[in-house]
């Protein structure tokens, strides 16, 4: 389909957005690194405060709040940063980069720094930075799915159950004897005169 040169409702802004996505550099999370402390002249480990995560659900709010499952198997409550609020929409199953505060004891919160597009996710997987399977739990591990048992009845058992159901229905229904009440359709006064009505 040719590009809309004439314009129209939001046509130009959408065209510019796709160009920006193509030019956008791939954002990779920071890694743990060793730095030499100038005072003690020893190597110090500086931990990274960024993690990849998959959005489980949106909970609403202002700024928007997301429940994100991160790669360290924790579920965090994350806020979308102000710059992204009206420009980027995060839905369930989206891959995001979050930043959390390492110094706090309670690290169950964080901020969404970046949302990855499908093209960028494929690039991260080629670089072996990200594995989408780590966010999905194995169904075999859950006891719930292992405890379900399906009973398949044979033809004879099905027929017996059907007979029992019919008997139960007949017992529940009330029998009305119309012949005893004189309302039987085979009575002698079958004809109704329209003129009498």
C-alpha cells in the first residue's frame, strides 16, 4: 500500500513514529561491574539496578501502575515514568526494562524505563540478553493441572445414567388426570359454537 502523501487524520504523526522506531538504538540493561575505589584502592562490585520483565497486568491509577514479573522471579509493582505516560501503552505480555532501588530493603517496587518492540525483542534474543521462556511458568510443575482426572464412561454406563435421569424427571413432574376432571379432548362436546361467544 502506498504511503499517504496527502495526509489525513494522524497520518503524518504515525509515519514519523515508525521512522523514529527504526532509528532508535537498542537499549540493553546495565550489568554488574567492578570499580576501583579511589580511597581504599580495592575493587568494589556495583550491582545493576535494571532488570528485564514481562507485564502481567495493568492495575490503573495515575501514574499508571503495572504488575511486572522480572527475570529474578519476583513480582514487582512498577510505575510508568512521566515521560512515557501518554506516549507508550504497556499491556499484558509486553517486555519492559525496569529500574528499582537496590538500597531499599523492600525491592518490590520499581519504574518502567523502556518498552521493547517486537523487533527489538528478537534482537535481544539473538544477543542472548533475554529469554522470554523464563517469564512463563511450566504447566507441568503446577499440582493443580496434575490433580485433574477425566472419567470416560462406557456406552452401557451412559445408558444407565440416562435412564436414571428420565426416572427422576418423571417422578418430579406432577401428573394431572384430565379425563377425571372432564377436560379430555375426546369428550362428546367437541364443537364450540362461535355465535354463543
